């Protein structure tokens, strides 16, 4: 969605391959990309090594997500401001979308839903809280644009309501047909609201969303063809690795003593959002908290209002049966709490390190609960 | 509660009849008043035509509500500021009260409760959201008095809590006697708090509630005798039409494929509030958002803190048995969400069109859910 | 936690005994201390007079709590600012802690939990609301430091989440071992967050928490040895009276027609917090609302983030079995509502009398519900 790391690229790379190499040199994390072929090899050689496949596919997704984020940004930067904003807004969570599609195709609806809820909670609490903490340890007080933060928090609130209602009603009355119809209607509604939100923030009222500290220029984005090629190739790679990940996660989770809820909620969310987290944290360190808040809350809102409803719509064509927007009550409660916490924290437009501690503590409470949850419990 | 429409009345009408005619000429909507005698006629001729009776009584209540609103305003304007405020505040939702009384007398407690909850949700989300949208499409950014908005939102929050507690407790332990006692106590408490709130906003701290844009004078209100006569006559007409409406709603809803929950929550609330909505929307178009917010939230707070408890007290004398303040969980959740949305939206004191879209989207979510709800579900 | 009453002590008392006598002379309430020996005597003579023992022990705890509060303040004042703040923060709710320990030792976990939840709700709604009302009746509008209020409200929100999660999960799946493990983890987490919060508010960002109106000096605190001796002696007395209180409360409540839930939630909380309430109300009357808000919300946050987790940890060594952080749903709902109300009320940094009325009305709703609750219901 945004730049992956700080740094200066004196000589612009000339080819997709060169660009990737240049990127690798600057970001040691990207060295993990060497794991990608290892995963494919291992999957051929010993498809039953679930735990190892799980660990390696997690390690492989992290650098791929980083490249994807950088390529999206490159394509967005070259296609003009409005289209670029649109691209950033729709492809910003491509990794999460691809992983969820792989799970959808495998019929693992519980994993899909856990990863949606987990991504919302992780972006809201862990990414925002981490940015507040990392930034606050270096800067005494940090300011950010409240209008943007409130806008994203309101979008999140809206989406949580949309998810809350079918989950609540279905508790009362278990009618699958009703739940399905309602989910379809809500999905269309959410995507419409999201589209109108982009119209609002990128077009009619863009001046409200101007950051106060965007002056300093970042490193040069890649040329358009490089960006496009990397975007396509890496998306395919993420899709392939995700399939291996989804195939191994169940057995591996059991071996590693983790509940499926914990894996979906915490592990997938942290892996899928690793690239954005690096951006958000380094922006906070550079005292550009506006950017951090925008990445964290914007990404959470996008998952809730775009990725989740798209998955509902796609489920009519992919996978064994249509997926509903109905979540288990615990997941809804966590999303609601995360939204309320984000609203409280972003309301004042100022942050200090302790705000980060509080957000991270709420995240730790959720993580601990999911980790200790008996395997038999609904997840 | 407030002026029904903009316009200028050069010649003040001289009689109640003349006033009504003058009003009719300026407001095409009022032409619907011709439906009133048709309803009464049809009810005599063919009392079994439930669907037609339902549609016609809905059409008849809209202009009557508008006249009632205008008459209340006229009486309030002539009786001095404090008494006028009091009258406006107590009679502002007379239509809703009369409809609910008719349902109460018929023993249709579910309809009474659905119409209370629906009026709160409709005023908070549809009326406020619509005003934001209508105003925002014409004006880039609109400001309003936050103190007033916060005050009304806090009153709403308080009332929702009062309704939440017996509903929550009764889930745990179904003791009708306990629920009844509690409802009686809460009703008295809510009315007391509402009375103190009027003391606060109309007397001790009235300067905080001053609107920033009330300078421009509205059309002249009716003379006091005209207002009084219209008030009495129209109230009686509303009561008679409401009785027909309540008698036909059940069968008609089935015929029209609407769930009873949808009718009570959405249809009755939209019909009962039509007059106030017209005022709120036209005020927003005229860039007097202060007035819109005050109408929308004030009306919602009044229903929660005055109409609902009055119905509980009245139920001891009217209808087969006393009514409790206990609502079904879904209704409580919707009221809570609407209150939180109103708090979020009115917190900043500024609005743009997208704030309206978000409120309307939440309302659409509720409407969709109630529309699709299987008829067997608790409503 | 803070000074117990206003006034001027011309001659500093010279001994612990003299200090207590001087205190007594200024504060008629302290005359209740004469009840303390009566309680001990009665408990020896007629241990079956439960109702009388209950009433007398309640009457005895009030003055002891006041002395304890004053002694803590004296010791804190003499040990330097940082340590003093720490002491105030840890011993501020010593009375509540001692009462809860007595109940813990007697295995009355329901009473322990009701008194924790009740203290949070009472401090947030009754103490804060009372201060707003008392202050507002004398002063038209009062201002207070929003940063401090928001900080304490956020801490409360965090703690309520920590308590919400195990209560919610355990509803779904009743696994006592899981609930116990989770409670232990959450207790450690909460104490850590509380310690970091003190680091933040007393050390790294103390300038944000500076009150705007602390100029006027209070009466001289006691000398350190006096404070220390009184602290130790009175703590022991409170412990002894608490034991009698806990032993008599069950039977007495039945005799007096009060539900156990009402006693734990309302009576114990009002008794334990009587001293702080006197401080908070007299500060509000003196137009030092900053101090009132800080006492009320600070005390609630301390109970949630320090007293409750300490009780969980201590329960591993005292009492028949470890205690969990799992509360009954009604208590969780009340804590959540109280936290939300505190957030709403303290958000603006201004108060008038009606804000107090609203907080007190919510408290009255809770009190009425608990009072009417059928005795068989879960409490």
C-alpha cells in the first residue's frame, strides 16, 4: 500500500529483476525470498511435512508481501493521483485477499473468517499500537490528522455493525437461507459505501485528508513496467504459497500446540500485514504518524469494507458453497472492541508511547485468550 | 415540533379552516389530507380490505402529522418561551404517541415496542443521516452546535441503558413480576431525568443551546385559537386513523410480504416522523444544520425519555395488562448502535455528505435485516 | 488517597494519638470511630446478631477508611513526589482491598467480585456524577483537565475489556482450567500495564497531568511517623472489622430484604469509598473539579487494574481455591456502560449540574435493578 522501507536509491534500477535485486540489497528481510523455492521443492518432495511446510510458507509470504506492496505503490504512483489512490486502496491488501481466496477454494470458511477478523483486529490494535509505541519512544508527543483517523474509524465502525447484525440475528434464529441472502445484500452495501468513501476522500473532500508532514520525498518508485511485472509475478507466487500454507495449517497448528483460532486470527494476520507494519512503524519513527495511522486504520477499513464483501461475492463462484458474513460472537466482540479502541485512541489527534502500550495490551488480551482457548471451542 | 416547511405567508390566515387551506396551498404533500375521509369511508364499507386500509391510513397520517407539528409550534410560539419550549418538547412526538396508544389499547405490545425502538433508530440514523446528506450535497462543509448534539446524544445513551438493563436481566432470569416492577421504576426515573433536562436546556443553561444561525425569521405562526383548534381536531383524527392502521397492519403486512418487525420498526417510524423529516431536511438544505440536528436527536431523545415511559405508565390504565420496558435483544442492539453512531457523527460539530451516507448505510443494514427476517423469528 | 476534608490546622499535632484527636475534632463523621470497639464487643458477646453486626461494621468502616486515606496521604507527602505518587496509587484503595481480602479468605468469591465491579461502577457513576452535581449546583460551568480524564477512562476501558473477554468466552465454553489460566495471565498483564501507566503519568509525561487549579495549599499533612503508625494500626482495624462484616453480610442482607448482589455492588462500594467521596465532593464544591475527576476515575482505574488482579494473584495463597477474573454478564455490562458513560462525560473537559444528574440516573438504574433482582438470580 505504501513504501516498504526508508532509504535512498541513487541509481534507478532498469529491469524488474534489477529492481528486485536492488530492493533485496537494501532490505535484509527480503532475503527471506530465498525460502520461496524451498517451499515449492519441499511440497513436491514431502507433502506430509505439514509443520515444516507451514513454517516455511509463513517465512515465504513475508518478503512476497513486501514486494507486492512496493509494486502496487509503483503502479499507483505512475497512473495519476486519482487512479493511483484507487489502485492503492483496492490492491493494498492483496496478500490478505489471495490467502483468503486460497482458503475459500479449500472450503475452509472458518479460516477465511478468522483471517478477516484477525486482520481487522491486528491492523487496528497491533499496527496502530506498535506505531504509537515505536514513535512515542523516540518522540515525546506526536500529532496526526484527526479527520482522517476519524473517517477510517467511522468506516470500521460501520463495517463492524454490518458484520454484527447477521451474527446477532443468526444467534436468535438459525436460518441459513436468511443468513445467506442478508450477507449478499450487506456485501453489496459495504462495497458501495466503500466506493463512495473513496469518492469522498480522494475527490470531493480530499483537502481534509491532506497530511501535515508529507513534505520530505521518499525514494523513487519503480518504473511502471517493472511494477506491473513484479505485481503479476509476485501475486501468482503468493497464490501458490498460500495454497501450501492453507493445506498445511490445520495439522501444523495441532503439532505446534496452537488453536486454529489463534492461527487464523494472529499468525495469518501478522504474516499478511508484515509489509504494511514495517511501513507504519518506520513512518512513526520518522515522526510521520499521519502516514502510520492512515496505513493501519485504512488497511483495517479496507479489509472490512472491501476484502470481506468481495470474498462473500466470490464465494458464489469459488469453493463448495456460498460464504456468509456471519462470524462467531467472540470474533464480533473483538472487532467491536478494536474499533472502539481505535476510536478512543485516534480521537484526540495526539499520541504518546502509553497509547501504544494500551492498544498492544488489548491485542495481547485477545492473543492470550485465543492461545489458551480449548481446541474444542467454536473458533 | 418545528416549522414544517419554508416559505412566506404574506397574509396571515384568519380562521382555523383558512389556516389549513393556506397551508395546503403551500405544501403539496398536504393534499394527501383528502385521503382521511376516504379511509373512514372504506373502513365502514369494507372493513376486511386490510391491505388497502393499511396503505390509505399510512397515506392519511403523513399530512395529519404535518398539521399537528405546525399546530404544536403555533401554540408553543404564543405561550411564551419557557412554556412554549415545554409544549414543543412534550407534544413534538404526539403522532407517535397517539399511534402507540392505539396499539397499546389493542394489546399489540410488540407493535408498540417496535414503533418506539424504530422511531429512535429512524430519527437517529435516517433523519440525521438524511439531513447530513441533503445538506452536504449543497454545502461543502456544515457546522453545528456540538453542545446541543452531545446533550441529546447523552440523553439517548441514558435512555438506551435504561431499556438495556431490564432486557438483559430478563434474558437471564424470566420473572415477569420483577420485570414489571423494574419497568415502572425506570419509567418514573426517565421522566424525571427528562423533566430535569428541560429545566437545564430551557432554563439554567439555555445559553449553551443557542443556535448559531437562527437569525432569519420563519413564516408567521398561526394565531393561538387556530393552533389550539387544529391541535385538538387533528389529534382526534390521528387517533381515529391510527386505530384503523393498527387494526389492519398485521394482515396487510403478511399480504405485502413484510415482516411485522419491519412494519413496526421502519414503516410506522417513517410515517410518524414524516413531518419532522421534511423540516429537518429543508433546514439542512438552508444550511441550518443546527436545527436539523436538534430536530432529529431531540425527537429521538424525547421518544426514549418521554414517550416510552409514558406508555408504560398509561398501560396500567389502558389495554389488557401493564407493558414492560423489556425489548427483544435485536431491538436493544439496534438502539445502542444508533446511539453510538449519533455520538460519533455529532461529536465533531461538522458534517459533510459522506457522514450522511454512513448513517443511512447503517439504517439500510437494519432495514435489510428486518425485511429479510424470517416471520417466525421473535420480532 | 487525598485529603479527607478542608480546614486549617493551626498547630501541627505531635503524636499519632494527638493527630487522630485533632482530626476527630474537625470532622464530625470521624466520631463514628467510637463504633469500632462496640463492634468488637458485640461480636464477642452475641456473634449471632448478624443484622446489628452488619450495620455496626458498616458504620465502623467509614471513619476508619477516612483515617486510612489521610494516613496514606501523609506518608506519601513525606516520601518525595515519585514514591508518594506510587504510594497514593497503590494504597488509595486499601479499604476496598482489605474488605475483599476478608471475603476472599472466607471463600465468598461472589462477594469479592460484586465488590470489585461495584466499586468500579460506584466510583465512575456515583462519585463522578455526585461531584458534577454538587459542583454544578454552586458553579455554573466547571472546567477540568481532559488529558487526565481521558487517560483514566482509557485505562478503565482496557481493564473492562480484560474482564469482558474471559466472561464472554466462558459463556461459550465452560472450561474452568482455561478460565483460571487466562485469569492469571490477564492479572499479570493488567498489573504491568498499570505500572507502565504510573511511569507515564508520574514520570515521562507528568506535565500533561498537571492540574490547572492546585495552587491553594491544603492543611498540613501529618508527620511521617504519625502517618506510618496510623496507617498500620488502622489497616489492622479495618481488616478485623471487615472479617466481622463479611461474616454477617449474608444473613443480614436477607433480614434487611436486600439481594446479595445489591449488598456487594452498592453497599460495600459506598462504604469502602466513603472517604474518597467526601474528598471528591468537597473538591467539586471548591471548584477544583480536576481533583474530583482524578479521585473518581483514578480510583476506579486502580481497582480495575491493580486491586482486582492482585486479588486474583493472592487467591492462589489465600482462600479455598484460586479465583478467576470471570464475572457474571450483568456485572460486565454494568462496568462497560459505566466506562462508556465516564468517557462520554469526561470527553469535553467541561461539566454542569445536569451531567451529574445523568451519571447518577444511570447509577440509580443499576441500583434499582440489583435491588429488585429476584434472590434466586445469579449475582
